[in-house]
C-alpha cells in the first residue's frame, strides 16, 4: 500500500511541477509533454523513495521529499531544455546540425534517465520499501 501512495504522491508532485515548468513556460524538450512527464514522474518517484523522511507523512509516506525532488528536477529540465523554435525562422546548416545534436543528446539522456529510474525503483522494491 505504501508503494501505491508513493506513486500517487510522485504523480501529484510531478504533475504540479510539470504544469508550472513545462506548460507554463512552454518548454517540453524534444520528447513532448507526455514523455517529459513520464521521466519527471519516474525520477521523482525513484529519488523521492530513496530520500529520508522529511515533513509530515501522508499515511506512512512523507510527501515533502517528492515535492522538493520534483521541483528541483523541473527546474533542471527547464534550464537544460531549449525553448521551442519559432515556426517563422529558417535555420541554416550549422544551426540545423546543432539542433540535431541536441535532440540526439536529449534522446540519449531520456533513455538513461528512464532506465536508471526504473532500476532504482526495482532495487527499492526488492530491498523492501518500508
């Protein structure tokens, strides 16, 4: 039951942060809002689950670490992800190459973060989440 509450708290914290940082500032990266949200939820859940107790609990789950982690991750994603290019501007060859390199790097980072957070959650469940 605590694992489900952890997921629910991570979903809410990541949802609030995703709404504020990603939708409010229109920066979702090359993945789109859905995959950015998935990465944010998984990372928030994985890192929040491994942090110590902080703040008042909801049931047996402390919600403040999840909110702090989601806020920090949202801020990092906001700073790292470039703004969406305008539809009216034309890019020359060098800019197009840089844009392609950024998309490839962000794609690699996406998979590393996704697999890493899933592994952290699996290790947490196997070792016990109490």
